[in-house]
C-alpha cells in the first residue's frame, strides 16, 4: 500500500518570518506539500496547480501598499474555484475583520498568536473531515 497523496497547501503572507514559521511547521510533517507566496497576485497566478487548502493573510500590505489585500485575493480565489477552502489569518483580533472574512466565503478566521498553528491544524482536520463526508455522500447518491 502506498502513501496517501499529500495535501497541497498554499501559504500566503507578506510577513516573511511568520510565513517561514508556518512553512517549517507544515513541512515537518509528511502530510503536506507546501507552496508559499508573499502576495495575493502570486497565489492567484498559481491556482491552476489546484491547491487543496489556502491559508491567507488578511492585510498583505507589507511588501507593496498597492498590492491586493487578503479580501481581494479571497474574492479572486472564490471566483476561480469556489470549492477551495481558505483559512484567513490576521494579527487583528477584531470581530468586524472576522465577519468580513466569513462574508467573503472564508472557511475560518484565525488570529495570529502563539496558538495559531494548533488552531490551523484543527481547522485543516475539519476541512478534511467535511471533504471526506462529501465524497462519501456523493458515492452513496451515485448508487441510488
């Protein structure tokens, strides 16, 4: 029996230190294929590679104040493929930011903190459970 396919994970954050930290956390396990981007434009250009999950920073204004922000990038992702789950990250712990992200079809909103990686892991596990249930339901419905 071979190994299950790796989960293709896109990380999008203009904070190079936080981005590298996430890369190290995810590549330390055998389950993920990680691709990192520092701008929303780079992420959108690579969507044809079919990521399974995207983790996206809310602001994305550190490198270029005129670059796409996280919400614009989220809208671009959803316009291209509405089925890609996107987990939004932000250093802002404001309810309005979370509501804004969810209104734009983010799967979840996580505040950057010392426990963010654990919360991201739990959210990814939830995404994978939902995908498995949908697949099982489709299999069942096809046989009826």
